[in-house]
């Protein structure tokens, strides 16, 4: 499959993420999809496998944070790999703290489906925004 088709599949996946179209997300993902979010002290960190893992991750994310993407991401592809580079602003719902996040997703597309997502985000910024204050700071 050529790189332009892979980029379009990834763009379709991101559009489905943005609109909350769960059925479209599953249709674009291989049954054995693996989504890895490195890091600690961040509830979404870990390895999420299969359609059930994808659905669970998306449910957790929507319950924990609100995110907006003020600029369109950049898509770069070589072979079956698509790198997506972007910037997000958001708010952790539980703490009402905001964050800014420069991120990169390394995505593998095989046979027209996403098989692997490795998400590189500013986990430190997100963990800081997730911290509950023991007492208000002056």
C-alpha cells in the first residue's frame, strides 16, 4: 500500500477520534491493534490491546480530559509507518487544571488498518495537571 493511502487512513482515524465515531475507529483498526502510551503517574499510560483495549482507553480518556487541537497535525509517512506530529491544549476534568502538549504518534498501517500506535506525549505536563492540590497555594 502506498504512503498516501496510509496517510489518508490515519487522517480518517483522527477524524473519527475527533468526532467520537467509535464504529469508524474500530473499522479502521486491526482486531489486534496495540496502542502504547509510555509513562508513569498518568492513568492512560500503558499498553492497550485489541478493540476492547481501544474502547476502554477512549472511554477513560473522555472521562478524564478535554482536549482541543488548535493547529492541524503534520503527517509524514514512509512505508507502513505514519508519524503524526501535533499540539494539543486541554483540561483535566478532576482537577480543572489545563495543559499544553506537543505530541508525536508513530502509527503502523497494514492491509488498510492501524495495527500499532505508539503515542509520545508530554506525560509530565499531563501528570502535573492531574495532581490534586492538598491545599490551595497562595
